[in-house]
C-alpha cells in the first residue's frame, strides 16, 4: 500500500501535516538519500526516509496499551470531558481509536490502535475474545449468584448473556470473565443476580494482561510479541 509522504511523516510523529509539508518544501526530507520536495510523493514506508537529518521510524499500524483511570471517557474527542486520547502524550493520535469502551467510572486495560480490521475482529462475537474484570460488589457474592453468572443471565436484552467465568479471589472480590461487550454489561449482570457494582477494573483483554507496574493514566506501545498474540486470539 502506497501512502503520501506528508501523511507518512505526520503519522510517524515528525510533525503536524502542515509542518511536515513545510519541511519537505524546504528540502529537509530525503528518500533513500535523494532530496524530495513533493509532499504528495507516494512511498511504501519501506524506504529509508530522513526528516531534518533524523531517520523516520514508520509503522503503518500502531498499538498502545493504556491503563485507563476513572473519570476519563472512552472517546476520541469531547468538548467537555477528558478522553483516553488526551492521555497519549507525545503520540500522534491521527486515526487512533480505542478498541471497545470502558465506562467513565471503570478503570483498567484499554487497547488503542489504528488497525481497524484487528479492532473489529477483537470485538466481534464470532471470535469470543475473553475480557476479565475485577469487581467489588455491594454485598458478598453467593454461590447461586456465581452459578447464574456462569450459565448466563437475563439483562433485559433480546437474549441472555453468554456463559461467563465467575470466581472469588482471596480478598473476596469477584473475578468475572465475559466474551461480549454489551452496554453496561457487567453492571447489568450483577443487578440481575441481586447485587451491585461498587468498583470495576478490567484486568485483561484476550492475551493482553494489565501489568502491575503500569499506573493509572500511563500507557506504552505493545511489543511485537503482544501484537502477534492478539492476532492469534482472532485466528482460532
């Protein structure tokens, strides 16, 4: 796939679209050692491209793991609220979107990428990608409630939820693993068994697990190994 030179440079974080156009016109950009002054020049990204004397590291697709904090909305832009993209300091967020959503009062692992096909597959019911949450409930969970969650419960939609995995940890907190992403699903599931969510945190998404040392509000790029494991999640 070919891409305009100015877009590639902007996507790689060399500057805004208007800034990189100016760099190109001023003769500050080379392709395989040759000067290029055409912002519309088509490139593949496999060339050796330098801007202002620095090699440009371009990746067509970018993937980030964010520890979403409470109080931030899962959106690309909002006039009043702080969004998850606002937390990606120093990152060119052009075309970057969250994969799925976490409620404003929910924290935890959120994947963001410009790989639309991967995002679509990760969210598709066809692939049943697991999502595990830590849930603190208003009342202790009874065995029959855990059994109901594992069988699937009526949350007011056309059909019950898919079977989940529900178990308690040593601190008396619920670890709930689901394979869907319905609106306010976990809160509705807990209400369906006569309980209420006080605190909700996503611990994992598919093969990705939230690192203990990634503080709320912090993010990092996915490693090549993590990217490959995500692709494996949707290949089965």
